[in-house]
C-alpha cells in the first residue's frame, strides 16, 4: 500500500462517516422535538416519557459511537502511515496523523453527547411550565 492509497481509503471512510453523522443529527433533532412536545404537554404518561428517554439514550449512544469511529479511523491510519514511514518517506501531514493524540477530542466528544442527552432528558422529565 502506498501513502496515496491510504489517503484514498481514508477519504472514502470519512465520506461514509459524514453521512452517518448527518443521520445522527437528524435523530438528535427528532429527540429534541419529542422532548419539546412532552415538555409543552402536561398530561404525558410515564410510559411515553420512558419511551422518549430510551430513544434519546439510543441516539446518544449512536452519536458517540459515530464520533468515536472517526477517532478510531485516525488511529488506524496512524498505524498505516507509521508502517509506511519505516519503509519510505511520508508527507508532513501524514506524520501529523502519526503524532495525533486523541485524548482531547475524546473528552470533547463525550461532553458534546452528554450535553445533548442532558438537554433532551430535562425536556422530557421537567414539570410543564404554567
């Protein structure tokens, strides 16, 4: 495999992950709509709130998984570029991927998904405003 082959595979994976992310954004939006509707109504049953909570938690799981997959992809290609650098020279941008530390993005991804689920569940479980 050459460096160009690795970049081509990385681009294909990134495009696929972008579509998955757009689907997640749509699902998050629907979760906010559900939470808003429940928040506005005062007569929502507990079973509806539990179903909405389950939906929002599943979407949060899918969102975090998708965001984590992006970081895992970078980690995988870091290994590929590192192996290529042992046999031939690689470009400076490929070297940046080899040197990439995913710690901070992982924390930010977790905070992002946590804030989404917190806002949604507050909307589902808060008492309706008078």
